[in-house]
């Protein structure tokens, strides 16, 4: 495996150079959009435009991905100290506080993505007034989605939505750090009890014996009976959607920090081994891991960026030794592939990471930059360069 500690001709590591380029991209897109505009979930013809979702005004703070934009700006500020990024991130964090107060588009489980990357980070980095209370408020809303009879947090829709009631998606475990944060902040064990139960059921029903994952699973909301697996963005109900697998790797590893007795690192490594074994020679995953490498189908770079963070997190939590070195090398290998094949650069691309896919079957954001791909690419680079770890939050 190649490692990114190679010093290039300019005397800096490849990750440091990639980080410089990523920060420059972020700076230019921020300048193009303005501080208070939230970009779309993905780029449009390789550049971000103000988001237009659900009839909200252009650039409004709606949807599940706006926190990845604010999160990138906070990371950018934490890494490089850029004042315009801090000012924009602060302004956007205020918008998240208002969003919670006004109850705008919060009927889903993605409150963890939205509030950990905006408000929890703002509180951690500079104690922004209102950010702590908003993070706790968001956690209470997430806890409100817990179905005690089923022992899971419902992922999508209102709690009386017959289609979505009792449905869980693998991505959901990435939102649980919000509950762990709230358990610590409030001392209330209900937050971590719900996280533990959700993880147990996810591990039992969404992870297959060989270490691949179902995208979604339906439980009886009242008595918890396991009903059936399904997919939303994958190739088929029994395929392995690449980004779902990546969410699983990083999600189990992050939760291991908070619930070490559950041995979730074992799940994270099994999922990681499966993911790595399915990669094509260029190391950029196809959007579904079940697709043949020569199918001509698009790659999803965002899955690799998330997986790289997950591999770094696994390595950080393993004791020193060969296994730890193996997962760290695998993370660096993925990062090298991403910087080589996918790094965006103005003027042709405004994103940090090209070649992502949002939803192939719906023809949404195919071969575009994605806000989450950009965020996790930046986070992985920042982690390798020693600027950031989510364990700080
Ligand atoms: N969590 C939704 C997605 O990854 O598209």
C-alpha cells in the first residue's frame, strides 16, 4: 500500500498539499455563494448553486445536508484560521439555532449531521451563545423518534407516516453521536440507552453475515418484529449500496468510543474489510458495491471519503500494532486515490471532491461533487494532518 507521507518536490506531504487545495476550493465557493447561502446537496454541472428544496427560498437552511456546508467552514476555520470562514460559519450556526426554534424541516433522523457539525462544533470551538442549547434541543427531537416497542429510532417521515413507521436505514448510526453528546451534557441516560438499543438492532438486522449491509430495514413499530430489508438508493434490496456501507463503517467506529462494551469496533472492521475487498483497481468505489467493476456505472467518491474517515477512526481506537497500521494504511491509500482521481479544482469544479453520486436511480447528483463527500474528504485530510478529530466534541 502507498502512504501519503511521501514528500513531494515542494517539500510538503501530499495530504498537506491536498488540504491546501481543498481549503482554496472552499474559500472560492464561499466567496461565490456568500456567507448566508446554503448550497445544494450536490453541485450542478460541477459548481454549487443556492439550494432549492421543497419550495423554500433559494439558499435556505432546509434539507438534511446543510450542516455539511457549515461543518466544512468550521473545519476550514479550525485548520487555517480564515476569518471569512469563521464569520460565515457563525452566521450559519445562528440559522441552525433559528431552524430548531421554528421547527423547520426537522421530521427526520439527520439531526445528528445537522447539529453536531454546526452547533456542537460552534460551541466547542468558540462557545457561540445558543449553540449548546440548540444541540441539546436537537438531541431531544432525535430521542423523540425512538420507538420503545421496536427499540429503534425511526429514520424518515413523521412518526405517523405509515410507509416509514418502524423503518431504519444504515446511515442512522451516524446520527447517534448527537445522543451521546446529549447524554454527557445532560446526565440523562435515556439518550445513551436509545443509542445502545438502536445500535443493537442495526447490528443484528442490517449487517449481513459476510460483513455487507442492507440499506434499510422495516420493523414492526409496536412489537419490534423484524419484517424485511429494502433499499432506497441501492441497486437492489439484497445489494450493498456503497455509501450505506461507508456510513456503517464510520458509524460503528464512532459509536464504539461511547459504548466500548458493545464491541462495535468488530462490526466496523468487518464492514471495512468487505468494503475494501470490493474496490476496483483505482480504489474509487462504484456507487453500489455489487456492481461489476467493468459495468461502466459511475463511482461514488463520497463513499470512499466517508470510509477513509471510518478507517482512521478504527485505527485510532485500536491498540498500537499491525492491525492498527493496516487500517491506517488503508485510509491513506483511499485518500491518495481520492486526491489523484477526484480532487476538484477551479475553474472546472467548485467542489472539493468530484465524482460523487447522490441517487443513481433517481438521476440525482450523478457524477457531481456532494456536500457530504466534500465534508468527509476535508475531515479525513484534517485528521491526517493533525488538525481535527471528532473525539473533541
Ligand atoms: N444519508 C443519505 C445519503 O447518504 O444519501
